[in-house]
């Protein structure tokens, strides 16, 4: 693209339908994913004062938004229980052994405290285009499951999960 010609080489728009998602620690969640976001990234500016105005400079620490996903819950609750049991083990509500069981797992197995999460963004031709890896992710919230006998149509149960992580990377595939 030259300075005179501003026409981009690829004129296709990014489709919100084209993605693949994987949590190594929660494989039953992967198939039922309905929605996922690429979180925000924020660089807090540092201000230096002078007698007239504060001057902003780029900061040194990035802040990452939360990774949020939603998925359909299977009737055996397998996918919901994967996240539920992970959060319970992290929170150790009954004894310290609950945390110890996941802490002692090898990191490479994906069964420890953290799990890397992968989001693959597909092109308009449904080919893998970019991979986003969320490093050392863990769940901090899983929403309530609502049952309602008043509905006349079946609206299957959804669950939403919020994850924290150390950082994420975006790379071409």
C-alpha cells in the first residue's frame, strides 16, 4: 500500500461467528462455548506536574481486562462442574487439602491452579488466522444457573465465567 493508494489488501470484515476456544483444564466447556471476548488492555499514564499543567507520559504497567465466556450447560453438568470444582479448590471452603490437590498437579498437565486458554480467530474462509493465548488463567466467578418452569419454550441454561490471567499474546497462525 503506497501513500497515494490507501486500499487495504484484505477488504473482509472480522466475523464474530468465526472462533475456536480451548481451556486445557476444562475440556467439556470448549464444545459448548457461545460467547467470548478479547479483553481490554490499558496502559496507565504517569503524569509529571509543572506550574501550569500536568504532562502525561506512557506508564510502565499494563492492566488487562477480564476474560469472560458464556456457554450452554450440558444436562450432566460436566462443563459447569469443571469450572465449579476449579473455583472451589482455589477457594478452599472446607479445608486446605482442596487447594493442595490442584497445587500439586504438574503445570504441563493443565490440571494445576492455572490453565492457559486459547482463542483462535478464524478468517472469512473459516481458516485459523490469529491465536490469542491467555497465560496462567484461573476462574474468579461463575454465575448462577436459573431454572424456570413458567417459560413455554425451552431456553437452555447458560453459564458465564470470568477469568483472571497474567497477560495475553496475539500471534499470526
